[in-house]
C-alpha cells in the first residue's frame, strides 16, 4: 500500500480535509502532516514536514495545499529529492507526472473547486512517468 502524505496551511486546510475523505473512499492510505485547523499558520512548517517524509520514503507521494499553492510549493521544492508541481487542472497534473516525475502535487486551495481538485489527485496518482528524454531533463534540475 502506498502512503500518501498531506500538508497544508490554514488556507489549504478545508481542501486537505476534503481530499482525505476522497483518499479513504478510493482505498488510499494517508498520513496528515497538518495543519489541523483554519487558524492562521505558516506554510513552510508543514511543507517541510511533508517533503522530508517523501524524501525519506515514509510517504510515496505528497499532496500540498496553501491558498495559492505558491508558498508551500516553494517550500517543498527546497528539498533536493522533491519535485513539487503546482496544478489547477487535471491535464497539468497528468503532465506533471508524465514529463516531470513530480512527487508532490501542489494545489491552490483558494482557487480550485473540490471536483477539479479530486480529478487532479486521481490523475496524479494514476499517471506514470514517461522517462526517456524527460529523465535527462529532470536529472539536470538539481543545482550542482
Ligand atoms: C495565506 O494567507 C497565504 O498567503 C498562503 O496560503 C499562500 O497562498 C502563500 O503562498
């Protein structure tokens, strides 16, 4: 069973809770790295906890959500083993897996509806990396 890690700030909390219900209904295990309410908080704390768990293999894939998606995406992408992809439509989530081998799906909680977010999650979790020329490109992403 692949464990999916979840993290959000207060702005992403409602969507995170919705996605947890969707994951359970669709047979996925998850681990929630917070936050645990809509009280104002700082997204890096939760993004870093999730990114560390994906890097060390505790979680197979991550889902990270803040208001725009940008702050938590910047946070997770500071980790060398992470490729976080900001997605707001399933077609982008599909390409993030096929071309970028993204391992954290990032969504903008204040700018995406629940149905579209569910489709992004389903697509992201079910789509394989294509490899080939894309492997060369992702290998060149880390700063040497
Ligand atoms: C919180 O107000 C908001 O700044 C945060 O969720 C995110 O959008 C930052 O990038």
